[in-house]
C-alpha cells in the first residue's frame, strides 16, 4: 500500500482515497493528489477572502491604506492591475495609478 500525504488543512495522517480524490475523515477536506504534488513548492498568497492570488491578477483594496512618507491614502475600492507576488511581509508588488510602485499586504485586498 502506498503512503498517502497528511491532510493539508488539519495534518491528519488518516487520509484515504475516494475515486480520484483524497479525503480527510477528521475535517472532511477533499483534495486531489495532483494538487498536492503541484502545491508542494509552498509559496501561496491568499486575499482577504481566502482566494489564491497569482502573478498578473487584478485586486481591489478593501480599506483605506495610509502611504508612508505622505499624507495621502489609497482609498478603499482602488483597483490594482497586474500584481506581482513576492515572498516577504508585504507579499504584493504593484503600481498604483497616482501613487507609483507600492508593496501591499494581501490581507487588505480582494481578488477582482
């Protein structure tokens, strides 16, 4: 019998196969083995609603964001196009019209 990976949500070692999916009996999470292998690089960025973000996506700010060094703020509802994901505390690099290059936290945006 092959060794199955633990559940990505609760880390339960009791996952089992059901047709083409893997199922966790403890939390009920279902995922495919191909997702498990493809997602093994570990760098995943999610927005405030839990949607996975990718390079080139368009996002919308969900609250007014102060800009350091100026008295201006980025208003809630500002659309930000063509984002680039980076592995740091501010995980989105982008250009905002009227402000220039910015680094945003993914918890303050939602996918458009």
